[in-house]
């Protein structure tokens, strides 16, 4: 049974999970060290009934399950920081979207210190699924992790036979499509809008099978990129590493990194509707668009 959870990082994913957990949870996030963001983070944790820890060691002490939920660029640094305080046998689940080589480096740090490292891939957005989000788990301690995650309330955990790096390979390689389609959508609708043929292009795409209308798809994809493009670009840099390690080529994925970065509007309000998003990205006012 899992009686205490520690989470390192308290962003979107940790908040989604903590809002559904019934297990006592302690969390540490770098924003607690930033005077500008500390009070907001403390309030956010309190709203989710999570106890704030002021350093990594305090967060993981006595935890039955440690979840790393940080940005791709911080995943390895966090593993090394946890390794300085982890107790022998503690279970460390790395849910970050990083390349297999990055996870193997994190594994080395954790296991040198006696911890049990597990590769976990999150295979869908955490909202609205929360604890029903599909998780794919690999590594020597995957079965133990699956049992612990189930005890913590996760309801859609699958085991993948293979070492650390197997689950993240699935996540990274499927991201070529998932995040790549977002970047291709942006390129398409920005060009179509500038050329004055947006409706005709969307109509032609709607004539092909799609999970939803393409106007809604474009609006949704731009929303994700504008809100989370910086974080997604970090992840796609890890995808580049994955593909380069395989030797299969990464030209489109490299371009996706650039497009996700270019469209990111961190901290800025993102307008509702495709037309309004296109106006913002193209630097147009509504009056200009109406002329």
C-alpha cells in the first residue's frame, strides 16, 4: 500500500493528479525558491491539499512513491538531486517526457544511490483523464511501480516488457506524430490565412477523414502551442536525440522544435477562437483583419 506520495515538480500534471489522490502528498517545486512565485505556489499546493516541502530531501523522506513531474530540461538534474537524499529501495517513477538516453542517465544516478528507478510514459493529456490517464511502465522495477501506482489511484497502468528507455521510446516516437501534427497545422493555417484561402483549405481538409473538424483541430493545436510551446519544444529536443540515436533522421522533428518555440506565448493570455489566435500570431489587429 502507498501511504505517502512525494512529487517533485508541481505543474499541470502534478496538479491534475493531486486533485484526485486520496493519499497524503508532499511536494517540492523550484518555484518555492523564487520569491516572485513562492506565495502562488504555496496557495496552489494548499488548494490541492498537498504539503509543501522546502527542499527535495524533505519532500521524499518516508515516501512510498516518488513521482518526478518536471520539465524535460530539468528531469536529469532532478534525478541527481533526489539521488543525494533517496533511501535504499525507495521507488522513483520518472514521468517526464525525455529521451531514453536521458532516462538511462537518470536511472544511473538513482540506482547508484540504492533507489529503484522506473521509466513511466504518460500517453495522453492529463486533463480531463487525471488518474485515468494511460501510463506505460518499463524497467526492472516496473511491476512494483505498477502496483504502487494502482494503490495511489491510477487506473490505466500498462507494463511494457523491456528496460528503462522502452516506455520513453514509445512516448518519444509517438510524439513525432502528435507534436509534429501540431506544428504542421500551424504552418498550414498561417500560410492559408496569409494567402486569403483559409476557408478553402480547411474545407479541403474536412473532405478527408479527421477525428474532428479541421477548424477545431487547428484552434486546439494552436492553443496548446501558444500556452505550452516552450515545454513542448524541450520535449521535442529530446525526440531529436531519440531519432538521432536510432539513425533514422530528424529533419521534421527539428523543424517542430523551432515552430513550437516560435509560437509559444508563455504568460500571455491566449484568445478564444481560431481567427483571434491567427490574428495574434500574425500581429494583426481585429480592425486590420476586417478590412
